[in-house]
C-alpha cells in the first residue's frame, strides 16, 4: 500500500512552519499497518499512490481548482470545510502522531539553504524555524468550547470535554509539549489535566490560546507558576468584554509580572467601519496599560475577508503591521510607526501605504486619531 499525504498549508503558504496534526496521525496510522507513506511536495502523480490525503487548516490556502474528493483522493480540515469539517475516524483521531513525517522535508530545506548561502550558512540558527516539528509533542487534551462564537470554526461543539490522555501523543524524548485545545480552562477536569502536564517536567504551551474570561485565582496560581513555554496567549475578541477583561487583567497581574502575556485581538468582524477601528484601539490601549502584547487577527471565513472591502482597508493592514511586531509596538506609537515607514518610502512626494491610511482616517475622524494615534506602550 502506497499512501501520499499533502499538507496544503505547507505548500500554499509562505513561511508556514507548524505541523499538520491530522497529517501526522494519518501517517502514523498507515505506517503502523505497513504502508509506505510519503509527504508529497506537489499535486502531481496521484496515480502512483493507492490513497492520497490532502489536509489544510486555513481557508485562504490555495489548492488546485480540480482537487475534489474521490475514492482515492481524500480532503479534509477546517481550511476546506470551516466549521463543518467532518471528524476523523476514531482509530485515526486517537492514533499517536508520526513525528518524523516532516524529517525529509526539513533536511531538504537545510540542504537548499546551505547551497544558497555557502560559508555564510548558520545551520543552528536556520533550524530554529522548524522547532515546532522537532521539539514538541502535539495534541489535544480536551476538545470543544461552550461559547459558539460566530467567527469560530468550533461552533459545532456546545461544551468542553476531555478528549485524549496525555500518553496518547506524548513523546518523552521531545523536550516540550504543545496543546491545540479550543478552550482548555472550560473543561471541568482542567486542574487534574494541568497537574499531570506539570508533573512531566516539560515546558508546555497552549497554541490556540486560553480563555481569560474564566480565569480564577486557583487557575492563575497553577498556570503562572508552571514551566510555561513562551507567551501566555489569551483573546480579546469583543469590545463588549472590555470591563470583564479589565478585571481579569488585574487578576493576572496579581500573579505574574511576565512580559510574555499576549492577546489575540479580532478586528473586521462586528463591522468594518470607523467604529471597528476605534474599538480596536480601545482594546490596544487597555493591553498597553497592563504591559500586554496584541496580535491583531483580521476576520476571514471560508468564503471572504470583509476587511478587504472596507474603505479603511489600509488601516487594517497598518494596524496589523504595527501591532503584530512586538519590537515596534513596544517602542512606537501608531503615528510614529507610520512616520517611520514614510521615511523609508522610496518614491518622493507620495505617501507610503501606512501614512496614507493614517492621514485619510485622521482627516475623517480627527477625534479618534487625537485620542489613540499617539498612545505608546508603557506610558
């Protein structure tokens, strides 16, 4: 049996650097049954395989127009079906991932870079980009979420339930663990599960973020004293949660002074007008006050990206470019960021895209610009 596996995000997105867990589970399942499994790096020669599986996570990842489900070709993932993605068969869903699926591809990338850079090639530094593939055990302890947010791919769930034992995907030879849980803190078994993770002695992180709205003192005490890997990531999706998030930020800061607190900030969902831009700045100001970093997420679903049709499209782009670069966000106000981009602009007498967006928005909404454009992290 010959099995071909395609990680569509790896092929279709520049600088995509995170393993597709479904691909790894499929590989593990078929290898266990003696199949020859190949990670395919193009969409050619499907006829050479008994079955080809194509998986993607992101809706805007391009795939060939002719790609469809057949008896031989199988497609799946939120990138194809958004919130209607079918579940994997149980025997695959609960199979230990093949953590070596991407090994050959990684080595080929290393060799290409070595050939291009020659004596200037720093292999250790280059390999850092592949750490998610080589250093982490990856899986779900829980599945589901009770919130049913309209923008989320997890609306088919109504609660958080225990999904897999840690042993199902834990590789003790790997130094770290990455969890993809939808809303881990919403599970009634959160404490038992978290204590088991802590007892491994491994660094760990929740890739999808955690729900700060349901933090308690007990959760904060255990979470912020753990051997956490990288940023503690939460979400500030809705301006309606402003007061609650404010109180929870106070709670967080009673337990940690960490500079690695980050919040996903959803924009372009409730509206794509000046009110949405203002609400984004309101949330950013609150995060600045508590020394937390944002990551702006411009809403898109399976079929469209509303912000791209907004008259403030340039502002959405400039905001993300500023807010999603911590070194710039910490040092510059939004205005300073746009001015710095203008200084680098090569065409004299014209405005760069960031400065053009700022200027046009400020001309229409001077009161919003006055209140927010000069805010700086740490002031």
